C-alpha cells in the first residue's frame, strides 16, 4: 500500500499510475460512488439490509437454474442469513472492495437480480463484473442493459482502465451477454475452477479496456 510520501514519486511522468489512481489506492474509502444508476428500463440501487426479503424470494424462485453457476445462494436459506450476507456486502461497499447493486424494474419495482463490481484494484483501475437474473427475468435484455450501465459507470465515473468478467465455459447464457455486448474473449482457462457439481471446468475470460469501442454490436 502506498503512503502519502510516495504519491508524488509514483506519479512522475512515465513512472507509474495517475495521481487519481494512486490516491484511490491510498484512500479507497473516500472515493465517491453512485448509490443509484439508471438505464432505460431498470434502476440499480446499492444493496441494503432491507433488501433481504426481496433477495431471498428471488433466490428461492431461481435456485434450480442458478445452482450450477453460483455458490452464494446456497448460504442464503433464511431471512436472517440473507440479512447477514447483505450487511457484509454493505461493509465491502464502505471499504470500496466490492460495489453491489440490486436490479429493479424501473416501472413495476420488481426485483430482477444483482450485478456487482468486485476484485477491484483501484491503483490500476481494474474491475471484475458479476451478475445474475431472477427466474422469469431472463431473455428480456435486462442484464445486457445492466452490464452496459455498470460498465459505462466504471469507465466514465470510476476511472476504470479495464472491466473483466469470467464465467464457466458451460454457462452459455452468461457468455452470450459478454459476446453480444462486444467484450473481447481474452482466454479460455482450462481446468481453472471446481464447479458446484464437483466438476473441474474451463472458464472463459472476457474484458473491455478503456480504449476499446463500446456497444458496437
């Protein structure tokens, strides 16, 4: 971790990251972050403890479809467990370690799913994306919209240099979102992860950099 005395040295021309990135790395808790983002049809709001009932209901309706790909729903089997998980998410938000948003329908206020920026490296402007949709919300373009909104915010609002995502190579729906939006497939990482069913699986890695054209497809 850099300290105050090293900031100027690190920001000498050609020597390292920008002043903004260095300051973010030193004082991430001071970085202003939008608690609400909007798209044409959806509203993204920072996760709060009060979202526990809506989140649990969405997970209960979606467990069978999500079970091959996500681990966190397995721990959330009660309102109390879900509240505890959300409190931990709020702590990560305050520390700027992960920025999680609940996805809501802009008109009906229906809970649609979640999207987050995680594995954040403020010093180099790296953000990883994670996302999921509730049962009945898939196939309507909501997640493509959410990914565009969050990715634009990461680049234009948070100074991202790269936004990346990984998914199980068998998760064709998740990969299709990345490919449809023009994320570049950087790698197929063979035998990279152990899936929920115990299988050793390949992962696909996609990314956009600050210099890549966005939403050309």
